[in-house]
């Protein structure tokens, strides 16, 4: 069987075909949408024509070229596991996708959304024959598969998006491609409403520091400071420990003790789990037991490992988990 490898998918997550139309290079059409890579928080997609959600054909400019989508897609395939998350948030479910069994086994929030859905699992190394057999009318691929763009375009119109773009922008981009703009607007408005509400309710925690990390065993942690937790720090008004900006990536237990957060969220390490978890592994360690978060019983386990990943549902469900923990 032919398979297409999706590079670095696991790292992104720990931290992520009858043809109705045809892919056309440099085509012109109505309802043109531009999808491109950019830095910072600049928009990565713009609709140049005021179009209703049913307005097709649409000409989509993306990372690998230009694709015409003749009609609103009804059978979407995605050989990139993170895009399953975005589609589910938009109440759209692919006919085939990368890593369905991995999702069901390891990602509880997304797994609940997929319950009862019939989705062909392409495997973690996307199986091109299965993808072809699922007869999609649109393929949503990530830029790690840019070299296979022409091959995929022979199966169905294909759009290539960044693997780890800003989650709000990616949600809006996918919504514009598949004709779900209104749904994306509603989802983001509700997220912003809840964030504002929860921020007000958590104001009493303003002077307490909060940190997110993943335990990798042997007194080693992984942490991040690249903006992926901004929806929680900024959106919920949480305060990171002073010095977190210079302590990212691998972090020793002693390094964690230097930061000494008042609240510590430990994200499920689904790839290399530690038997019994951090509490059991470090229960007799003096440094661990000296942490403010440990002494105050403010260590929280987040079951869903997608929280630091580039996915919408991770943020949407994440604020609920954080609110539940910190509101006590």
C-alpha cells in the first residue's frame, strides 16, 4: 500500500474520494479566498468578494498554489490529524482522516465529538489508497505534505494550510473553504464571551502564578512560552511565574522549583506516559514536595494532551477545564 508520511505530527500534538470539482492552478473564479502563511497574528485568509456560505465556485489561494472548489464540499478528507479537530468544531466530519484510532485512544475531547461518526482511518502515515477509496470532493492537507500536492490534487481539489497556524485564523480559513463561516463566527464569539466571564470570576487568582507543563519522567518536565497558552494567560487573566520566558523546552525539577508556581497544570503525556504519574513518581522527593503548588494541593492533571497543540477544541475545552480547577 502507498502511504504518505506526515512529518512531526506527533510533536505538534504533544506539545498535533468521486470528485465534485478539480484542482486548477492559477485559476480565476468568484468568491476568491486567499490563504497564506504569515507571522504573528496577521490574518492568513481574506475573502475578496462578499459571498454567502453557499456561494461557489470559490477560488482558494493557499500554500501550494490555487485551487477551484466548484461546489460546497460534502465529503472532506484530511491526511492531517489536527484538522479533524477544526472540522469537528465546525460540526463537519471528514469521510477519511489521519489518526482516527489515535484520537479515540488518546484525545478524549475530540473522541467524544467523533463518537458514532463513520470515518475511514488513514493511519498515522496517511494511506493514499484508503484516501482514494473514500472518494472525497475536497482534501485539506498540511504543509508537511506540500511535496505530494499534485498527487493529492489528482484525487480531489486540495488545499494546503500551515500545520501550526494561529488557531482562530485556521478555524476561519477552514470555515471559508467549506462554507461554514457563520458557524466559525458563532464559535469564536461564544469562546470570547466565556473567556470574559471566566476572567471576571477568576480575578481573585490574579496575584497567584499559574504554569502549564508536561512530565516526561526522570524529574524532567517540558514547558512552552511561544504564545500557545495566550488564550488562557491573556484570555482568562492568569499570571505566569516570573522567569518563565527564559525557561522553556526541557525543564529540570530544580528549574521548576525556581519558578515555583502557585498552580501547576500537568498535561497528559500520552506518548511516553510515566506509570503512576508525577505524583507517584515524585511523592518522596523533597524538591517536589517543597513546591507551592504541591503544598497547597494546587496540582491539576489535564487528561487531554491536545492543550498545547495547534487546535481549536484544545482551547475551547481547555478554558472549561482551567475554570473548573481554579474556581475552587
